[in-house]
C-alpha cells in the first residue's frame, strides 16, 4: 500500500460500502482494502453503522440521529492516521 493510493481512495470507502461507487472505484477500493489496515477498519465501521441503521426497521432513527451518525462516520474517515 502506498500513501498516495491511500489518500486518493480513502474518501471512496464510504461510497464503496454504500454500494454507490462506480465500477472502477469499487475495484480500486476493494483492492486497496486488502492492503490498507486503516481503510479496511473504516469500511468495517461504516458497514456496522449501516447495518445498525437497516435493522432499526419500524423504529426508524430520528433524522438528527442519522445525520449525526453520518457526520461521525465522515470524521472517522478524515482523522489522520498512521498507515503502516
Ligand atoms: Zn487506505
């Protein structure tokens, strides 16, 4: 994993987890996740948050809660980390 690739793809992780990445980005992110501990951890957290929101079902979370969780997830992606 190189640092340039990490910086380029880390913002695509959320789109990938949400299934919103185009085919080229999805391939690049999927490959990157096998090599980057930081991004794979982010992807795992985003998937957990997404799954938690899906299982809310009829007890839909208030819009403010959804917005706060989304903002929290983005903060996780934007925190500088060691990429070793
Ligand atoms: Zn990365």
